C-alpha cells in the first residue's frame, strides 16, 4: 500500500467513527442479552473435544443430535460467564478444509485471566501447538479444525489498553 492509500483508509475509519460511534454515556443499551453460543464446524468430534477440554480446559457441557442434519452432532463448551462455544460435525458431507473467506470466520477471541493465559500458553507449547504471541496479552493459534483462536488476557471490554465496550 502507498502512503496515499493508508491516508485514505485512515480518513475513512475516522469518517465512520465520527458518523456512527456514540459516546459511552449516550450510547443506547444493546438489544442483546449476551452471546448464547458461537457455532463452528468440526471435522472430528472426539479430536475437537480432547483439544478444547484437555488442552484449553473448556469443559464439554452437552452433546446431542443436530436437528438440521440427521446423524450430526451439536456439542458445547463452557467459556465462562454463561458463554458457549458450539460445534457441528457433518458426517458423510464433504465440507472441505477450513478457509477464511469474506463473511466467514477470521478468529474467535476468548478472554482468560492473566494467570490462566500463561498456564494455557505453556500447555499449548507442551502440546506442540504453534502459536503467535502479540502485544504480551494475545496468543493466536489454530484448533484441530483449522479455525484460528485468540486467547487474550486483557479484561473483557478492553483490547491492548483501549476500552472497546
């Protein structure tokens, strides 16, 4: 990118901020009450359960048949604060490898306490899972399905020292 392109992008970001971003004290309350679950496709149920429950220490809370695809599983992991990460498998259906596409998943950022962040970072290292550490509070890596995850030690509602909520 050239400097002109970067300046244009910065100007557009500022225009959007000025047009849509309301100060926190005058911002209306959200119509949502929280994230019920975020659903991702799994290639192998047991491999996914072992990774999320044993490596990341997110307890499996339930598994049942997916109502939309007979023979498929719908299973859930506890992310704390009444938030769930869910998966589907689609046996017999070739869904292809994970891909980051326009409108698709880029990554899932999961907040963890700083001491748990270090503990989980050590577990990832010990399990031979490659990760990239950013800004001393984020770790990026891929789950067994290829989905990109981020473990972030910043408080909920903050990112790298900036309040985002």
